[in-house]
């Protein structure tokens, strides 16, 4: 499974990149708002560090506006993926961009038919939001299973990018469900390496060695 980081923080992106585990980056308007830097500037900085796909979301909600913003984003670097909402206008923009050979990530996907339609419109990635479905007492992971089955049944090439991941169990379940990519906050990436037996085992190895050899 590919691993993307879900952040607009350059520091977090650099740290994850240095761990050697990073395949790409997703950003969104809420994440860039926390950074208080111009979106285009931060995207250019991110693309200097990460050569894999970097998702840049449009703020516009109408077709023409999405085309304008998406084309501006795409000028920043060749690895920019234009992130669009899974709406009627988003689908139209997705079709136009895919005809132009530009990659798209269709976001805010909460039900399987949104995922099927965005695949038909030529999306490179679809982003089902697991955590936000769990938040409203739906089963986010069930959405990943359903999309995987539909895509496999019909051979759709769009990659399933599991988003809104909140904890390591989401990651395990995504990998078991066959998600192609998971996009994960840096705090959760760090949690993936954490186990109390790793910590206590490491402490004991160091103590035993020091007792014997000083
Ligand atoms: O980037 C989209 C998605 O991962 C957002 O996650 O935690 O805001 O629901 P969250």
C-alpha cells in the first residue's frame, strides 16, 4: 500500500520523507489555512521535497472556477494532482482535466456510487473519507471494501486513496481491504511505529549491555 502524508506542514513532510516511507502528499483548504502561507508557495515548497503525487485542492465549487484554479495549480510542478470535490461540477472538471492528460483526485467521497462515477470520468485517485463516516456512526471501512469490489468487478483503474484516517487500526484495515493508498496525518504515521514491547525491549537491551560492559 502506498503511503501519503495528509498535511500542509513542510516540517512534517520533510520528517516523513526522511523516514523513507513517503509516496506522496495530500493537502486541503483546512490544512493550508493552519499554515498561514500562500497555497501556491507551499505547494512549490512541497514539490521540491516530494517527487510523488502532491494533491492540490481547488476552492471553487463551479466548473469554470475549478478549471481556472486547477490549471494554476498544475503549473506549479509536474507532480501536482488536481483535487476536486465529488460533485456534478467536480466530475465535469475531472473529465476535462483527464482529456488534457492532467491527474485528478476526487475528494469528499462518502458513498460507493460517487466512487464509480469519478472512475468513469477518469479520476486518477478517489478519496473516500473513513473517519468522518465513523464520526456519524456509519462504517467508513465498509465504504473502502465496497469501492474495492466495484473497481475490481469492472476493472476501473482509479486508485482508492483512503482518507480521513484517525488511528493505526484504520491503516491495518485499509491494507487488508486492498486500498491502493492511505493518506495519513504525521501523528498517526508516528503511531504506526509505536508498541510498548518495542519500547520496553529496547530499554532492556541497552540496560543489559551497559550492566555487562559499562
Ligand atoms: O485530506 C482529506 C482528509 O484526509 C481529511 O481528514 O481528519 O479532516 O476528516 P479529516
